[in-house]
C-alpha cells in the first residue's frame, strides 16, 4: 500500500538516489552532476509543511517511490507568489500512477495558499508523457524556451506550463 506524506530529512538519501538517475541518464532535469545526500539535506531546508514550498514523498513497504516539490520560481521578490513544481519517480516505477497521484496531492496541498498565485512547470522537450500529465492536472502551455539548455552535447528546448492556484 502506498502512503503519501511530507518529506523528512531522513528521506534525503532515497531522494538523492531517485534524482541522480534523472540527472545522469535523462534530460528531465538540467542538473548535470549527481547530488549528494548532504546536498539534498541542505536543499531540504527550504521546505515546510504549511508554506508555499513543500516536498511530498510516496512510500511503499518502507521504500520511497517518488517525490514532488514546489520550490521558489525565481529569486527576485516579485516572483514570490509563483512556484515551480516537479515530480520524480524511482526508476522502474513509471506507469503505475505513482507520479500522477503524488503530483496531484502536492498541487492540492498548495492550492489556495494565500501566498501563491501560479505554479509553473518547465519540461524539457520532447517529453509527451510529462506534457500529458501536466495537462491532466490543469496546467496550460504558455510558451517555449528555444534551446534554453545544453545537456548530453545537445541543445534542449523547454515547454513552459502554468496552473492557477
């Protein structure tokens, strides 16, 4: 049975493991170097249970299957009512509904938060599965950042999607 709950400091080893797969083998994140458990412990400090910046995990039989986050969209103060959201699932667990349920729970948890107005997703292209998931969750396409990043020796464009909160 799966349990979705707020992430905890002790989850950071599993979260680093999950995220490192995406860093090292996919273009789903523009990170290019693996993160350490210590890096994730520092990163974890931005989250709270009731603020705009949250982290949720889905656990099954004591193992973290995935995590979803809402983080600061941009460092400039006027962007504070906006968050960037994402979800990452343990390798081999895709297609089981874990990501959709986890992401939906995250969005429900921040929906209506008095400090938030919009959620944004930045999706490297091509990624039709992620675009379909975001559309299902109420995100709308708002633009493309053409060749905004470079990973694995190629330029990558990014689909920007937004959801009103």
